[in-house]
C-alpha cells in the first residue's frame, strides 16, 4: 500500500483539537511525590495551598487519578486563536543532514508570546477569573512565561504583576514592552517592593537576580494582597496537565498519517514542554501499549537531571514555597550569567523526576555553543529562528539523526520546537561574533549547593 | 441552506496553493507607464535593465500581457515551509468592537522574516541563482525586506549584501543580527563603501540615511561587481506579481466558504502587500465580474497617494535608477525621523498608481498615534503583536467596522496583516510611555520636494 504523502506541515482541523487534557499521573504506578508543607513537612492539603494558588488549579495539582480533565469551553475558544499548532516534517533539515531519519517537530512558537507557555497561561488566567480574583502575580526569567501570562490576563481582564529576573529585565527591554503592551506591570527582581526582595538585596547588593528569588517575591505579593494568587509557568503538575495539549495534538497528527515515532525529544528547564509533549506517548508506554525513547535535554550549565540529586527541595530562594521532591541542584544554585536563554531553574517537575528515576526516560546535557550551532543550521534550512531553549532539543535531534546516517537506520524522530528566538538576539549576536563560551559548574559547586538541601 | 461554520483560521491544503502567480497588468486596459531610461528618457529595454536586474526578473517586469506566470517548482517547495498562510476570522475583534461587520485578515507574519516580503525574496533569489550569479545587493529600511532576502539567499547559497538605513541599523540591532544569522553582510547607509554614499556623506554630514539613498548604494555595488545584481522588495511590477500569492490564497480560502468581501484594505508603502492582496479581486473588477471597494492606507507622514502627484520620478536619491511614473512626494522627500516603522518610500508602485488614477481604488492616510492605538487593541484581542506597517490597515479596518456598527450593515471586511512587530518594540515603548507624537509634512514641504521632479 502506498504511503500517504506527508505535507511539510500537518495542521489539524479545529474540530480535531483535544477537548480534554490528559493527566499522565493517572497512569503512573509510582506517583510523583506530594508537595510538602515547609513548616510541618507533611503533604500540602488543598487548604494549605489556598492562600497561594487558585482553588480549581489546586484541585488539578492534587489530582493524580483522573486521566482526562475537560478543557473549559472558554479556554478552547482562546486556543483556537493560535492552535492547533503545526507538526512540521523537517524535510529541509533531513536533506541538509543527508540522514535517512525522518524528523518532525511540533512548533509552538506561532503566537505572540512566542512559546508554548500560553497553553497553561490561558488556563491559569481562566480559573483565576472564574474564582473572581482581581489579579495574579508571577515571575519570569527569559520572559516567555511573563509574556504569555500578560496576554492571557489581558484577554480575561485580570491584573497581572510580573517579577522579572533583573538581568533579563535589563537585557530584554523589548520583552518587557510586549508585557506592558498587554497591560502587565513588570518589576525587576530582586526589588524593594517585597520583604524577601529587600532581604536578598541587603545580603547580595548588586545581584542581578534569579528565578528562585523572583518566585519568592511573586508569592509574597500574592499572599499579602487580597484578591490575588500566584501562578507558575512550569514545574507544577497542573502546568504539565495543560501542556498535554502539545502531545495530544502531536499524537493525533501522527496517527492520521500512521507515523510511529521512535524517539521523542524535548528541552527541559522545569519540564513544562517536555512533560506536555511526551504525556500521551508516555501513557502508552506505562500501559504497555507502545514503546518509545524519550530524551530530556538540559543545558550543561544547569544540569538538574544529569548532575542533580533526587530529593525534597525548595522551589524558591526565599524558601517560602512548598517543598517538592525532584531532581535538583539545590535552591541556591544559580547558573552562570554567561548562560543564554531560559532553562535556568535549579529543579525539575516532580512528575518527570519520578519517570526519570524509574528509568522510563533518558536525559542528556549539552553546551550552549553547540546549541547555537544547531540553532543556526536549523534557522537556515527550516526558516524558523528558534529560541535558545528549543535549540537544545534541536541539537539532540540533529545528533540522533546523524547517528542514523552512520547506521543507516530510518528512525522517526519527533521533537518539541517550543518557541522563537526574536527576543534572544543579544545571545545570537554573541554567537555570531564568536564571543559565546561555555561555562559548566564544577563538581564542588554542585556539591556545595546540594549540601544545603533541607533535611526531610 | 445553513451557512458553513467558519473556523478561526482557514488553512488551505498544500495542494490548494497557487501554482502560478497572477499578473494583474494583463487585465488592465490602461497599463502602468513604462520605466524610462534616465539618460535618454525612452522606455527601458531589457538590455538597458540587464546590468542592474536578473534577466528572468526583467522579463517579468516588462511583461504586461501574460495573465498567469508559473511558479517554479523550487520556489513552491520553499513556499511550503511557511505557506499557505492562514486567513483568520477576527471573531474576537468583532466582539470587542460590537460590530455586525465580519472581519478577516490574511496573516503573513508567521515566518522568521516576520512579513510577506519573503514571498518575493525567495523568487528573486531563485532567479539570481538560476542565472549563475554570485550574489545580490539590496537596501532595507525597517528591516523586513533585508531579513527576508537574507533567508532566501541563505537557502540558495547566494551572497547577500544589505544596505540598511543608518537610523534603523542603530535602532534595530536585532534585525541586523537576524540577517547576520542568515549569513548576510549588513552595512549602515550612507556608507564610505560607495561613491554615492561618500557624496551624500560629504553633502549631509551626520545624516541618518534614507531608503532612496540606500537604494543608490546597493545599485552601485551591484553594477560595479561582476556576478552581482540588485533586487528590490517593493514598488516594481515583478514584486507585485510574486506577492499575488497573498491574494490568490485569500480568494481560494474565501471561495471555499462562499464569502464575498465588500471592502479589501491594505497598508501601502511601495505597494507590494496591497498590490499582492488585491490582485485577483481587482482582476475580477477590471473584467466586470465582481465589484469591491479597495482602500490603500498610508502614513500621514509619508502620504504619496493622498498628497503626492502623479508623475515620472526617480526611485532613489542618487538618481541612478530608472524613472517610474507614480504617485510621488519627490525623490528628495524624507519622512520625519519621528515616524515609526516602514512605509517611508517617497513613491508608489506604478501599477497601483495607475489603478488609483483610474478611480479603481481609494486611499486614506492615518496618523501614527491612532495606528498604535489600533495595534494595541488588536494585539490584546487577537493575540498577535502587529507590525506598525500592518497596523495602518488594522486602523482603517476598525474604522470601517465601526461605521457598520452605526449603520447596522453586515459588511465583510478583509485586510492584510503583513507582519509582526517583534522588532518594533522601540516604537511600542514610545507609545506605551505616551511619548509618541504625530508629525505631518506641511504643504510647503511637499510642494518644495515635488518642485524638484525631473522634467519629462
């Protein structure tokens, strides 16, 4: 039987879009460890979490048994503005590499926030609005999440306060302007607007901030202001749930053309994109229906999976958030300022951590100069300027395709292209000028940071 | 009979993409006036044009009788990387405006060059390659065209030299880096690398450049270097021909859902987007098969149609290019530095000029503060941050939709959303800070510039 001709871009019809998110935890035998209350060290209850998070999102966070959770109509309407996203056959990249491998990527960058983050931002804004809140607070590093949340809040007419890591705030003024265009207020972190910010500034004058510190500030503001809650763009189970739309669409598109992927690759910072992309495929693997190789790609400068430890840790520098069991480099770990783009979180999604610990997933770390080399190759042949984060996945997809070239295997590789690099040209400029270098933390640095983990 | 449900985004299938460009001039009774040789004042022959342009493009430039010109296979393959582009039903904007009007936009911004310019860039690069050239030269103002050409040249492995108007080069370093990532060399104009650049610098020390001046430099370099030709991103007939793909796809998508537009709106700088969008619809109007209102929208700071004169003029400041008959403000006219974005060319496509002169098309001019107000409204409800250029069309589409609200008419409005504003955040910042102003040229300024038109 003749193979169906596969177009460059597979677009689903609107009516083929998923109507429910898939909750991978429901199919996990070893469930991810629960969040712990930092005071009592006991599992966080919905009541414990209520001052920080929206009620409905807490329910999703704690639900590890319901396999499908309906996507509310209002969110599905918003999704239609920029979804379904295309699954692209990388014909030009295959040709460039002269590989027998078949390469596909799910492209999540075709929306103004420039990344997949909007998938969860709109869900979180919706539930905040439904609860009758005035607004939400959050942190942003590279700026993708902050931009996505600004767009989502503007749509539902919610106030949005973003604590932006100071070095990004200064290096990416245009990200800030996009957020302002969507009506958000953006504060460089650490700031004098919070107690935790003041404390950090007193202890580390001149610090350019970190994600963990910005989280602490955003949480403080949410808990001190009536009508506000805190929202987070990665790491949490609820975020992976919302991001499952990436994997569900990918699977529907592949199934339409009878394509069975061998390897599925995603970059991993907190795990939102990777967790979303692999969800339905990992579900099949857990249920014994199919097998796949999953590869998490992280930066060598922030290697939570490959050099971290699996333990309970704080999610933030101020240590005011719940404790999560995860692969972590320690909440005090800050990647070198030399590191470009996102993927700078010290920890990792609890769900993905458990899967990795159970040997269901692989992880590799890559250095940023080789990442930008892959980014440039990709941009030139596929016509999309990728975000540095996404380019980690490109790097490993190319490496796997080149292995196929050596062995002659016709493997099918799928990777997540999470976003575009329009706001990362400062980093591209360094690369173009030959000024980009790699800085890898020493064993001593990582050991020192891990030594400070809380005792559970 | 029940109306078909119209999705948020109408995507054509790959096989529905046009296989030929439509040459509107073939259906025009009053043909656009020919280019004239600046020395002899006689119509330019293919031989006259050969030192500047690629042979096949010259043939397309001079052909005003062949209605359809086949799109070569290699170009169609490249188009598949980012086309077909979506025709979007602006449900959210309609709701926001509470208008009975039905609004659609053809979105050309979902490619890394960020605009429709890639449609012609890839065609021009293809013909240059086919002719065995080493490379091409061009100018760029806001940077969309330069970026598009860099991508196209990288794809066909051609050298690409871009003369970038100096004020843009300095205000938009990131545009420059995208071009460099695609392997182009980018020179701020005026420069010391050309005779015409040196002359302009001597006469106007400290000038921040203009499009007309950058054109002169690029043409000089093309004609003095063996194996190089000059390419242009707008104004020319060949460019409108390539851009007809926008209109052809739009028409196919509308026809699929039995939608008949009443008003078709596009921004107009040199006319490439507007000319491409309206082509097949204007063809129907010229052949008496259907009627439409066409509206060209131009900035009040560079009002070629609405305040210019219809006459032969130079396309460049150095007066080395052929003379074109067009609506013009005079080749010495430079819009206020306060003007954001592109649409700064002093003249206009000869084809569109003839259609406008024949009363087949309307034109309006709008001020930039009202343009950015429309841009912000649009970004907030439609989730796309528009380029300033495209936002001129949004402004008038909104105005027309609001007129429908008053009269209760259910008109169908289609406009061209040519690109995204990721590289225009300097201008958005000025708007967000309330620092943006309008500067409109005085009658005296325009009269003085027009007084210097060549005598034909």
